[in-house]
C-alpha cells in the first residue's frame, strides 16, 4: 500500500454510464480494488455521469463526451493517475474517442496506464497509427487477452505488454431484492437454463442477427423438450437492444410459454446472484459467461469475437466460432455439455483461481505507479525545503 499521503486522485475512463452491466461490473471491481489498496478520490469519465454517480461510490463523474478538449483538460490535470479501461474499448469505431483523454494526460505529465483492455478490430490504418502513437507513451499497458497483445505487436508496439484477465472475475454476489426469484419466474423449476444475446453493431459488426435468432430458438426448444427446462433470458444491456433481441429469439420458438425475459433492474452483483439459480447457460455476451463461470454453472457459448474465444480457451471449453455453427451443431454441443456438466463444473472450479489471480495484476501495477509518484513528490518536497 502507498502510504504518507492523505489521498490520491485517480481518473478512470471507459464505457461506463449504465449501458452494459458487464462494463459496470468492471468499474465496480476497479473502484473496490483501488479503495482496498489506498485512500483515493476517484473521477470517472463516463458516458452518463448521473448514472455513474448513482451506481458507484465515486467522488466525481464527468460527462466526458459533452466536454471540449480544454474542458476535459482541466479535469485531467488534477489527477495523479489516469486509467483507461477496462473492457473492449479500442476498436475502429471508437478508439479515437477513448484515446483523447489518454493523450491529454500524457501531455500533462500525468501517470497513465491501460487496465485489462480489449483491442480490436483495428483495420483502419489511421486508427492503428493513433493507437500505436498514444499507447506507445503509456507508462503501463495491460490487456485482457493474448490476442490483444498480439494485435498491438502487429501494429508496431514493441514494448512490454502485460496480459492479465477481465476485472469482472473478481465480482462478488450481492443480495437479491425481496421476491426477485418469484417475480422473475425462477422458483420451483425442475431445470432452469439461462441465455444471453447481443446485437450486431460497431463492436460486433459481423453478427448475423437473423441467423443466430433462429439457431438459439431451436436450441431453446430443444432444451425445453430434452431437459424439461425453463428458459430465462438475461439482458446485459437492458436499456439498449438485448431485450428486443431476446424477444426476437422467442418469437421464432415453438414453446415460447416456457420462456421469460428478466424484467427487473439489477446491479452486476445481483445479476451474478441470479445466475447461481441456473443449471446451465447458453450465451453470447462475455460477462454473462463470466458470471456463469463465477457461479460454477456449466455453459455453451456462441463465440462471436476473440474475447469470448479467449475465455473459452482459458477455461478449456471447446466451441467453434459462431460462423461455423448451425442449429444442429449447436444442439449437439449443448446435449453433450449437459451430459458432462458435472465435469465442466469441476474444470471451471479448478481453473478459476488462477484467472482471478491474473485479474489482480492491474491494480498492483497501479499501486506501483502511485508509489513512484509518491517518491517523486517526496523528493520534490525535500528539495524545496533544502532551498529555503
């Protein structure tokens, strides 16, 4: 722990502001870890400052996308450390947005680091150059997956890149609101299967929505008939399109009366608690799958991106990418995984501790940066006194 300082001012920038519960899980863990380590005053550079202040115990939130460069500079120059991350935020469509504050912090000689970020796709040469130039000046680079490190190397960043793990792996369950299981039709079921979907968009441009709606609908009908299961969809972006796409899948089903979409608004920790009541999970979204792993719930994924593939590799779970899966193949994987679910539970249980250990790395590196900052501050103070 860094000592002899009342508090340190830390800025965190990412895709925060209530859009996605996976990102909010990341921020919750980051704030918790920082506060465990030392006294801090945290400013979050958020897409929705009001939402961030309501969700998280932070001193300040800034609606960064509404601010000019000059306005945001006045916020950044107060900081001891500027953190970019976590989450998959450096991709073609939005990398420039997130790199602006990192560049400002560097120009103001503020210590900077990336915190278990995801990289890519990076196909635009202009964006590649900007990522190369700005990340090349960061004090510490940590990424979420080995594929992220390889991508940074491919665009010419030849320096230490530390591979860690998603901060959400450190999330803890939280108590559920009274009556939540009854309200969400999750009580008294013989078997309960959780499912998650996601939209195509700037972060996942290659997803064919009509294709995956059909194969998930077939898979859900199969699980209802084969396992006598009820299905519950977990929207990770409840205010966005996850609910709409959940219902689009249900509309293709033969047995929609056995399906429910979560209606309540939950914190990430509460959603993690709800996942515990599932016997099995089939999903697309990374953090839904992470929540299943944390609760030792066996799962089958539809890997639409390298970040999902990275999680499957880490947990030694086999599954081809979504573009190589049809309804029959997905059902075959589900059937086999259901029969082997106790084996999958034990595998997750054995591997998860090492993944959690990796997820602790970025916070330790942040502490090292602040220790260096403290020593520089102490030397400057001593030099000032000696001149008097």
